[in-house]
C-alpha cells in the first residue's frame, strides 16, 4: 500500500503568534515546527504499514517555503520513507483553495492508495484541506477518525463526537483525517534521525505539477491586535466564593 | 437586493442556524436551504426569522448520507442562483460542507467568522483572540462559516416562499455509514450550542460530579482539558482546546485548569471568563473577568447550595 501523509510546518503552538504588516502571519518571528496534528496522521500511516508488505511506502507531501524541509525531516526521522516538497515563490500567500489544488496535483502524480491528514493546522485552524483535497480528487472523504482499519480495499473508520459514535467505510483510494486520540505519535529515534538525512525529498515547483500561479480568493482588509484584556476581579475564597460566583453570573444576566 | 443562502440542518432550529438568518438579512434577502429528514420543524422556524424563501431538499436520507450529498446539492443550487453569499455554521461538518461547495463553485471561503456585515466583510478572532481580522471573499459566492453566539436573535414573522428541490441524483455513494450510535440523550446542551460552558481540568482529579451538577443547574455544557481526556476521565468529544473543540460561549467557567496556551486556543473568544483555581498564580486568572482563588470542590459545593 502506498500512503501519502499531508503535512504542514506551522509556528510552534507554545509561541505567541503575530501578524505582519501584510496581514499574513509573521512566520519569521517564531519557531517553526511540524504541525502537531500531523504527527498523528504520520503515526497512523506508519502503523498501517507496520508489517511492511512488499511495496508498502509512506510519503510525506508538504507545500511551503524552503524551511519547510525541517518539518519534512522530522516526518522522515519518525519513519516516513520519502517526501515531496512543493516549494515555489508564487505560492506565498496561497489560500486553502490554492493549497488544496496544489496538494491534489501532487497526490495525483503518485498513485497513492490512501491520503492521511491531521484534523487541522494549528495556525490557520480552518480544517478544510482534507475535504477540499477529497473534492478535487473525487476520492471518498472520511474525516475525524479515531480508529482506522483497512480490509482488502475497504477502509473503515470510527468517528466519535458529542452526538455519538459513527462507523463508516469507503473504497480506497480515500482521504482520511485523524484526531489526536488515534495513536500516540512516536519520538524519532537516533537511528531514525540519522536515516532521515539520507532519505529523498523530491522538490517540485508549480509548473512541475502542471499548474500556474493562482490568486487568493479572499482578501484581508484589516488586522488589529486586540488590546490586552483588563484584568478582572479576583477574590480569595473565604467560604463565600460559591455565593459570589452565583451573584456574578446573575449580575451579568448569564443565569 | 442580493440573495444570501444559509444552510439549516437537523431536526430543529439550532441557535447557530437562527444566527445565520440574522447575519444573512444584513446583507440581502435570505434563502434557507433545509436539509432534514423532518423538515417541517425547520420550515416553521424559518417563518420566525428574517427568511424570504426556503428550499427544502428532498430525496436524500440525511441520517444515512455523508456530507458529500449535502455539499453537492448545495453547490448545484449556488451555481443555479448565484447568491452573493452562503453562510454555514462553523461546526466541523459545516466547515467541510462549505469547503466542498467552495471548490465546486470556485468561490473563496472564510471560516470561523464572528461577525459579517452588509458588505459581506467577515470578522475573525484569531491566534487565541489576540488579533481581529476583517476579510472579504473576492471570487465567486462569499462562503463564510459563522461561529455561534455571535449575534442576538430576535424573532419576527415572515412568510417565506417554500420551494422543493429533488436531491436524489446527488446522493453520495462513495461513503457508507454503517452505524450511528447516538450518545445517550442528555438534557445537557452540546458544547457548540451552550451559552455557558463549565470545564474541568486536572485539578478535578477525575471527579466531575460537582461540575456536572453545577452545569445542570445553570443550563451549561460540560467541557474538559486534555489531561482529563488523556486520563480517561471524560470522552475526547468534550476536549476544549487546540486539538479539541473550539467554543465561544457567553461564559466559560474553568475549574482546576491552569490556562495553557493550547487550552485557551479553544475558548478565548468566550465573552465572559471565570476561573476557579487554588493557585493564585495560575495563568487563567490573567484572562479571567472573575477569578476565585480556592478549592474548586468547595466553591462549586457552595455555588450549588446558593442556587438551590
Ligand atoms: C500539541 C499540543 C496540543 C494540546 N492541545 C490541548 C487541548 O486541545 N486542550 C487542552 O486542554 N490542552 C491541550 N494541550 C495541553 C496543554 O499544554 C496543557 O498541558 C493542559 O491544558 C493542562 O491541563 P490542565 O490545566 O487541566 O492541567 P494542569 O496544567 O496540570 O493544571 C491543573 C490546575 O488545577 C489546579 N488545581 C489542582 N487542584 C485543584 C483544586 N482542588 N481546586 C482548584 N484548582 C486546582 C492547579 O493549580 C492547576 O492550575 C496541548 C498540548 C500540546 C503540546
């Protein structure tokens, strides 16, 4: 089985994020890491090919500037076999529609059986890429999976939400996104880190994918930092804390 | 006047759905597209909102059908009527439907908006509420997914024209839903719908009884921080934060939660924030409108007593 995992490099979620004057995220100011949510997709891919039948491969696909290589190396050091890195100056400022078009084009070049993704990127937090890629490829979409099982050419997933537990399946090839509860991602071993240095990252430009530059179909008009919130009232419970809590809720007409 | 489409799903009108009508009516004449196995209730509710037309989808079993069915028909209707905007609730499902319609109709998309004005400029609160961004779609229909609890709903009386659209030809055959076990029906509101959320963190030590009792007394939903889920004290569907749900209720009450950046990412747009924590230095107090330094069990117990 050939699995593609879509990964993204994002600002470290522990860091304070800032906007640049162009209305885009200031990526220079913060550490860039592999999107946390994508590690679960990588782990899922690695577990699905754990037995390593002939022809089993896991390929990371990422679109981003040059330094995205760091995130790709992390994926490779976890055990991913190879990577495709779509890197093109014309892609700066791409919206989700353009990104999904690029990713779908890269997937189409690879004869994959399965595309795995994290549930969302921690920077944009749109969570729309898996659905868009599925729509563009016309492959079935099974998102927010907390369990994935493949039997022959059918993929079964379980999705747990507040409203209940749904089980669904589809024929491969399919696009599947996973939630963090699926598996605990492995840490790269020393051996893995060394091996990753020798693994191949195929660099692709837009024209390699047969695409031309695309305009973003959304425009940022203004972006304003929120004034820091004024500290509220803080009391120490002297036995009347609960009563004061209820009084506060009533005063604010919340109850 | 420009046409604005809104998507209403489910067996009854949700507060998020009602808000879509209010937002939509600012920018034009609202058409509600209704996807439900029992559409009568939604059609009746639409007549209490500023809605001028409803399109009821028929020929699809919405309980058994994947979201691709809904997005395909919706895309068809958008192509047919070219509305200025399509507003959808910002749930995971809503965002995916909107995403697919955007691809099919070559339209730009903005997600998680907290406001949209008559010029269809959408406002988002990003990076855990530290920036307010206004943006506009520049191509095709403006597809915007809206967070709930962002506008007050005042009911009116309208008499929308009712139209039916046969969606049978759009039923998705790619995905088979084999089973749906509904969660035990609880009287508690869902995290997305609730106007108050009471969340427990590691400080609860897994004891959620008082949190639940307090939540029920004030009509709130219950949420949790990640360690609570990791310890198996509460199901993942209730996790609030970067890798869980994003909620923006009127009021968020954090009990025994320290206030890590990844937790705040899921709740920082709450209008009023209350923190109960025994550590006076807990970071949650920095963003709390009302903070109580103390033992969460003692505080909740006395709050419950005060309510009774
Ligand atoms: C990639 C990534 C993603 C993450 N995603 C999420 C996410 O989606 N959601 C999330 O919540 N976290 C997430 N986290 C984890 C996050 O960083 C914090 O570790 C977590 O939020 C801490 O949970 P907590 O506040 O319940 O626990 P702690 O930080 O341990 O805090 C417990 C608090 O309870 C207080 N306390 C203890 N006993 C009592 C008592 N009796 N009465 C009152 N107060 C008491 C303590 O003073 C303390 O402040 C993520 C982390 C990473 C790295």
